């Protein structure tokens, strides 16, 4: 009987530890998202975000090219500015839908 009680308590402790870890990760993610939103709202923040997205876009295609001999690319792959503009347009529409200033 003592052994089953010990196993039960160990399971409860594991579950509580996992729940705490999930909560801490969620709180850290939310804080990170808030920090990014504030940085984008600052002067020059949107331009910096555009640059970062463009860099990641180019890096991702570079990684794909190095790891595979088959590559799926958008028809306008050379138009990084167009890609960034499209991404920012989606962001603007999302903000407008939430009633946030653009």
C-alpha cells in the first residue's frame, strides 16, 4: 500500500512540475511577443522588422538549397521587397481587425 501511495504522489509531483514548466514557457513567450510588439511600435521598429523578415526569408532559401536538390520557390523569389510588403500587409490587416493603429 505504501508503494502505491508513493507512486501516486510521484505522478502528482511530475504532473505539477510539467504544469509549472508549461506556465513558465507560456509567460515567457507572452513577454517576448509583447517586447517585439513594443519594439515594432517604436520609431524605426517596423523597418527593422522588415529587414529581419527579409534576412530570414533569404536564409531559409539558402538552407533549403544546401540541404536538397529540389527546391520549391515562389514565382517572385527575386522580389524580396514584394514578399516583405505582402507580409507587412497581412500584419496591417491583422492589426486593423483587432482595432489597433497601423
